[in-house]
C-alpha cells in the first residue's frame, strides 16, 4: 500500500496533555497542527476553548480527553466532561475505559459506562467520533480482545491503545490483537484503531499503520513530520 505524505500527516493527532502544559505550549501545538496539516490537536479540557480559537480550520479537529488518564470517574461525571468539551468547541473525544471495573470483572458496568458517553456525544453531534482508551499495558492479550469487544458493543468509533501515562506504550502486538478482534466481529474499518503511547519516530508510525492503526496519537508529531522527506511511502 502506498500512502502520500499528506495522508500520513492527517493520521497524526498532535497531543499536548502534559500536566505542566502552559498556554504557550498549547498555542505552539496548534500552530504545529496548522503548519503541517495534522488531523487533530489534542489538549487538556481546560484548553479546549483556547485551541478552538486558534484552529478555525474545521479540517483540523480539536480533541480532548474524558476521565484521563485513569478512567475511574463515575459515569455521570464522564458524561458531563464530554458535554462541556463539546460546548467548548471540541469535535473529537477520547475517553478512558473504567480499568478498575474491567479488572474486577464487572464488564456490564464497563459497557454501560462507555455507552453512556457515546450516546450523549452522538445526541449532541453524530459527527463527533468517540475513541475509547483501553490502556493495553494493564491488560493481558485476552483482556485486550475482550475490551475491544466491549468498545464495539458500546457503539464507539475507535479503540485506542494507551494514555501515555500507563505502564508502557503501544506495541505492534496490541494493534494486531485489536485488529484481529475487529475483523472477527466483522467491523474492522467501521470501528477503527488509534495507536498512542511512546510513538516518536516515522518508522514506528509506519509499522503501526501497516499493522492496522488509522490514527496516531503522539506529542512528537513535528519530529515525525520532519522525517517525511518523500512524497510517498510504502506501507
């Protein structure tokens, strides 16, 4: 498969979610997104209005996170967070699965939790994608597959691998397990994969895209973009 440089740049979701990120950091990341044509810039909920004021081009999404990075907020809090984010101008939402409840085996709770956020977001705008972070570093291979199934059943648009604050970043194996599960359910391509966590080079990005990821969450989007010196890349 051959992809144009511009297509790869659109896959990058340029992310500034550090706990010490400042106004100037957010402004710089927004300028980066505009300069390189990234698909999105991701900021903390408190910075969504600022990012939207800079990103007027709707081709570049303003994303934010819900219950980040631990996922253990009550469902009504997650729903409220998502509502406020959309009100402030976000047009893509990444929520963290309730890892506590998942590891406890309360899978109905996990399903209902995700579903509540997805349904409320879609009530407000059906065009806003919801990506669910399952934090693969805490999960066995079997649990990654089960979490993927739950995300699909809840109606979310993407399975996302990691927050970047967990025990490790994304691996090719993570993507392969998620893809295999989506294919088994007959929804691969309809429900997509976002790879995130420790992605710092073009080589990593290309490997993850080849494995099945269609979005790449990274705080080093500029470095990756600067590595793209050719107009086309073989995947």
